[in-house]
C-alpha cells in the first residue's frame, strides 16, 4: 500500500488545519450542525464536511482552496511513480501494489436530489480513485473547482491510469447529504467545494445507532454494501480489500464496560454480513481487516477513543492487554465460520474480567 487515506492528509493538513502542517482554515472556525443549525466548535477531529458545515473561515495560513488539491495531486503522482518502480524492478516477487482510500457512504437527505448529490459526494471523497481508473478527475469536480484543480500532463495520464493492482477501502459510517447553496465564492475551500451539508441526523433521527449522541460514528452496515456495488459499477470492478472497518468506544474508568463490548461484536457481525452480500453480488472482495487489534493512539483524539478488540491499559507502564468480548467473538467466528450464535453467552463464558489497579 503506497498511501493510507491520502484524502485525509491533504484535507486535514491543508484545508482544516487540524493535522500537520496545520494550514488552511482555523480549527476553531464556526461549525454548524447540518441538521439542527446549532454551532459547535470545529475541533472534534473530523472534517467539517462530516456532520457540519463551516459558516465562516479563519485562516491559519496557506490557501484551503488550492493547497489541498495540489498536495493531493502530487500524492497521486507519487503513488503512480512508486507503482511504476515496483513493476519495473520488483515484478519478480509476484507481489501486488495498491492504495487505500477512506470514504463514508452518503444517503441523500431528500428524494429530489438523490442521484446527483450521492455521486457528487463520492466524487470528492474518492477523488484519488477516478484518476487511477480514468486518467483524470471527475467532471463534477472540474465544474465546481475549476482552475483550482490541477491538470495532468499527457505523460502523467499514462503514468497514473491503471496504476494499481487492488484498492483498499476504509469504511466506518454514513451520512445524510443535501445541497448547500450558500457557499461563499469569495472564500473558496476544499471543505466547502462540494456545496454540501452533511449530517448523521435527519429530522432529529440518526442514520444509525451511536455509542454516544455526539459521536461521529453512526452504525450503518448497508452503506458498506452500497459502497462496494458503487465502486464495482463506476470504477471497473477493482479487487477490493476492506483495510479498515471498526467501532469506537469512548474511554471511561469502567474497564469492565469497555471489555464487554457487545456493540463492537454487533458492528462487525452486521458489516461482515453486508460484505458477504456484496460478494454474492459479484463484487471482487479479496479481504477484510477489522480496525483494530489493540486500542491505540487515534491522532487528534489521542487515547480518548478505543477501537481495539483488545483493551490496553494506558494508565500504567505495563500497558496490560485484555481481550475484549469482540476478540473472543472473532476467535469463535474464524474457527466456526459462523458470525451468529444462538447463545452468545457461551462465547464469553470464559471471558474473565481482570480488575485493573485504581490510579
């Protein structure tokens, strides 16, 4: 894999300023929830397009209307050159090379904008894939971004087109999307170029269950299947690995609660079922990787979010590991090839909860 989530690097680093090098709009720019219209600070570790839209932008430096596209463009070229190098010098290894992209699934807020809004959102979030398959950016992006979107030279088109053996996809959640006609043309930004308001909530109801009301992750397994079929249909049926798919818990002092993670078990059950349905629909699925084996450092959220199927005690130097119920479920699933059991308590009967020392 040449790059993991190149879109995030370009957007978070050069449009929102949330990640290094911190260029673009301020992390504290006014962010308005796409459904309720209430303001919330834009420092939540997410792109403003996921769950809210920016009413005003305060710049940290740089140009969020051009730099994210320049950075993304050079990531595509760098990827293609790495693929060319591998194919020319290391082909004898019989290995494969590809790139991993992240995207949510998008559900139109209303039937009136169904097809157009869905495709436009995916054009922006899968921006790297279109050049790899067709040699250029989507026409929808050319229409909206215009001269700010870089152009590929003739030799670069040849280099980029077809530069992958497989596609990695990181999928977690889905959002409602609707048109936003109020984008300020005098403050162009990659964040607002799709002219979209995005939210997990419509008419006060979440698109799927959440571990907490303010969580960005709403459980929507159907989105994984819909995404797989979309990629098969519009991007020439590439071999696909699900390189990340996971469920978050927020850190809390109750270790036993974190270990008894039935929500995570259900999340993986439901997504694997939809992935199996995708395979039956002849999507070229090659593999599935759960995010993640261990609780880890989640970038701007640090250790406050836990995605692991194994609990890690970050408060003590031992960093003790304790398998969660989800780890035992995965063990059961991989041995029996059954993702459901009529009596889940049998799987977890031996899941002894270790009491950690109080800090």
